[in-house]
C-alpha cells in the first residue's frame, strides 16, 4: 500500500529526491540537485549489486555483464582458447571456478611511463558448507528434537560467530553436473541459536563449552537426508554430490527501511569486502563515461 506523504512547504524542488524531503542530511549541504541525484543513483546501484552479487562467481558475473553491456563495452577473452589480439578494453575470467577476473583498459603511452592498478578481493566472511555436511543423529531419542536436516559448516573469512547465531540466512552456490556444466543452487535456511545464558558449566570458557564445530550448523527444514538430497537434485542415497558442490551460507544483505523508506540501513556482515569490489567496479565504469 502506497502511503501519500505531504511535501513540506518551501521545498518546490522536483529534481531533489524524495529522501531529501523527509529527513535532512548534513552531508548533502554542499551538493546541488544534480549531484544529489547522482549520489542517489550510486546508492541504488549499490543496493542492486549487493542483491545480485552475494558470492564470488556471482560478483564476477555481475561485473562482466555490466562492463559488456555498457556504451563502451569491454571484450571478454578466454585465456584457454582465444588467440590474443591487441584491444583497448578487455577482461579475463578464471576459466575453472570463475571466482576471479582481470579487467584491462590500455592507455596510449608506453607502460614504462607507469600504470594504475585497482585491486579488491570479492569473497565475504560466511559459513562455508562442508563437502559432507549432513549431520546424522544416531540416537533415536534425539531425532525428534531436531527441526530439520542440519548442514555442518566451517568458519570462512574470520567471521564472528555471535553474528550468525539464531538468524535467517541465504545459502547460495553451485554444483558441477556430470557433463561439466555449473548448476546454480539457492535456498533459505536458519542458524541454530545456542542458549548460552542457561549453560551450567560454571567458569568454563564459552569457546570450550560451545565449540566452533557445534555452533556452525544450519537448519534447512527438510525432514530427512533423502528429502534434502532430492530437493537439491542430488543422488538420494549418497553424499557424493556434495563433493562437487560449493555452498556458502550468508547473512541476508538487505536494506532495512525506517519511516517510509526515508532512512535506510544495510543489515549484514561482510559488507566491507563487497563495498571494495563495488567501488572498484564503479571506478572502472565511471572512467568509461
């Protein structure tokens, strides 16, 4: 439902975004209307980037598509097949997992005069799903106490475990099919919340009472390992398919809205890495314009 907001008197500025009419930002004081519109466009681009480029190969796909579809497109080269011909703008992607890329824009002067190098890493702290992740409850008395099939994870990128306890997450990644093609996988899950405040182990350190191995599990909601494998398109009886699969459990990266979208906050962890990639991408695309 769209809520009609009365525009305050004294602000007849059609070129100023709606966000300006609802809350004053001191950082906007030095900007004119066109500069504010440009800033808002960058913010919207960043939201789109965070939404689509959650994991490394998705980042590479996003940047590849954007610089290929621009008014001044880059040309992609396959380093395993293509014969290299001198071009002004081109890029290479890692031909195996496609989790890294190199973008080149050649200048007119000799390389001995120097060059500009912009570097960023595109992976983010997350929970990485193990190659054999399904946890089994051998004690029949414990099976009924579980909400669903649990997948065991490892801490990747130095995450803080307390950020990942008891929250909904998005699991994204891919599997390599028998024909060598990559198939995307994505599903919702939650992390288990450990009730540490009711622990009765006295002075025992928290990391000893609740090890990383025990804390880093996600609950999928599937009722059985067979059901989980079937939902993922795997062999229903074996875990072999997980060995050809790369899955990452990430906190949701979504803008949290306050007071009718006038104030926005990104609620997630690991944004520092994504911001560095986004800044690098914007530097390249802006230089083209």
